């Protein structure tokens, strides 16, 4: 009988994990399914892929297959004598036996198959997984908003031709969501074939730039402009947060670049903890002043001994 390299059929190494084997099968089965493939040899390729998967996904059959050793695909070989009892035939009678039939009989414990024929089976093929991007804002994450998402996903008609079909989904953004996080919508991907389960839809969250806040993990950073006299004398200022405006006390002598921390005003984590909001001080000076303001500033300059450049000396 002819040897079939099931690992080669799936494009995986002989050391591949079950997860690797399943992933390879799903990809190739969808590619070669006769209902969707334009390849004239798709039916034969699909059968080879399904046959390989049916053997390698079963630990008992995979072990038995591995015990046959490694042979070039298509090479004639004779299985061990204990395999022949499954077909109750001599070595010569193995010429017409399909390796898939042999494993099928082995999996049933023997006695079920007979040589000479090939049984056609309809293998369930899982639907394809899809991934789409969803733009989200910091406010939507903070509120755990529900948003409506529209996308055109490919679906196949009876002739195997792909058409993009508009579909709409409702998703709830987790409070702990982060940029790039993927949300799984089970069963919302491509339809399966021959009773296979539908694929999944993955929604990748893309955080939009914010005009005020700069996220860093669960913390947020906000530029806080202060007038020179507010920084020198201290002040009480209103600061916007995702949960609303709060009052912040600025201590006298606050310097540019200083970070004023507002606890639990950042983003929530999956464990329930909440990051902080850091107000980064910027000293802003007026570009134009009135005559009175100019006079007062001149008086301040004359009366003050402050020199910010003493370190130059």
C-alpha cells in the first residue's frame, strides 16, 4: 500500500501540538472546500486534509500512525502484521487498502472495514474567523459604553463565490479595555459547512487620540496651564476628568513640569483598581498686557531679587 504523509498534508511538523494541527486543518479545509474553492483538484485536496486531520487529532490513531515510521509520500510499504488483522487479509491483499480505511478500522478496534473501496464522507468544516477594527474613545471605555459596529464581511453563495454582506453588531466595551485589545464575538464569523460550527468575529479596539488626555497604561496625563501668579501664590483651579470636573489646590511655589496627582481619576483595571490622573504644570505668560498690568510688572521687577539664572555664574 502507498504511504501518506499526513503531517506534510497539513503543512505541520511531526512534533506539532494538537492546537497547531487544528489551526492548520481549519485553514486548509476552508481553502480547499469544494463549495468555495475554484481549484479543480479541490475535492481531492480537501479529502487528503480531512483524512490527515481525522487521524492526527485522535491520540490513539496518531500514535499508531507515528509507529509506522517516516516514509516518502507515495512510497509503497507494508504495515506491521498486527495491523493486517483489521482487514483479515494477507500481505498481498493490502495492495488495494486505503490507509484512511486502515486507520478507521484501527480506531474502531478492528473488524469494520474491507479492502478495495473508498468511502466518501462529508466532513464538517468550521467557518472562517474574521477580525475588524473598532475606534473607541477614552470616554467610551470609562463609561463601558455599548456601541454599534457595522462591517462588510465576506460570505459565500451556493456557487462558492464570495460576496461582501453588510452586518451590524452591538458590543459592550469593558471598563478595563485597552488599546489593541481583542473582543471575541463567538459564532459571528463566517458560516460553517456540512454542519461545522460558525467562525468567530474578533473586534480589535483602536483607541482614538484625545484632545486633553495622554494615556500611559491605566494612568492619564493632562497639561495644566497656570498663570505665573497662580504658580507663585498658589490657587484653586478646576481640572476636567473623565468623571467630571474637580477642584485642585495648587500649592504656592509650584514649578513648571511638576506633576500634580489626582488619585483614582484614571482608567480602571480588570482587577478593579483605578489609575491616576497627573496634571502636568505649564506656566503660561500673557502675550499682551494692559497699561496697568505693565506698570505692576515693572514694579515687581524692580522690587524682586529673584534671579532664575544664578546657576549660570
